[in-house]
C-alpha cells in the first residue's frame, strides 16, 4: 500500500502554501507557517523525493514549487518575479518596450550597480533581452505574452499593487 505523502498535517500546510505562493524560500515558509527549520527541511526533502515538489537553486538558496502544473520556464520566471526589483523592472519593460538603461533607472530609486545586477539576472534567465543601440543598450521582455500570463496567473503570490495596476493596463491594451 502506497503512503499518502500529504497525510501529515505539516506536509499539507507546506503544499497548500506553495500552491498559493510558488517559489518561496525556506525562511519565508518558516515565518509563514511557524514551523522549525529542521521540520520544514525534512518535509520539503521528503516531498521532493516523492516528486510532489520541484526545487530551483539560486546559489546557496532554494525556491520550492509544487511540481504539478509548472513548466521549467514558468518556474524560473516566477522565481525572479517573486523578487520586488526584478518584478518591477519586468513590468516596466512590458509597458515600455525597448527602454534604455537610463529609462529604467529613472523609474526606480536604486543605484546603477543594483539595476545592472538585476538586469543581468533577468537577461541570464532569458526573461529580458538586450540590444545595443549606439552607446546605449535597450531592453525588452523576450516573451511578453508568456510573461504576462505568468504574472497574471500568480499575481496573488506577489502581493504588489504594481502587479494589480499592470493587470488592469494589460487588460485595457487587449492583450
């Protein structure tokens, strides 16, 4: 008889949380669920071995996703979009195609190096593309339709008024 992986209450809580908020880090789950790190790690590892969860590694950190219904590209995109600065950069570029570095910088109260760091993450993940235009570089979202679908599908997990405004504008544009 096969064991029901979600039989334990802690596993059900973890699964439900990750269904609602895909791409969470261990520490985020610890705060949200009030479970000890050791308990979380044990259950997350068990659920991953049983193919209920997928893991996206970012250096020494891991983001967790419910396996069902997630493509590889969506997982990477959601992981990036759960971070506020990359999410806002992507939304800005969705609404201002081929914006220059200076255009993007003017929209955010961050340093040039911070913007460069986040744009590099987005270009390395093939979410954003870069094109040289003389001395400047212009940026655009590589697959705006899919990126918009991911933003709109998981907008509740981003808890961001910018995402809500994007959803309204994107809908008004007839996309």
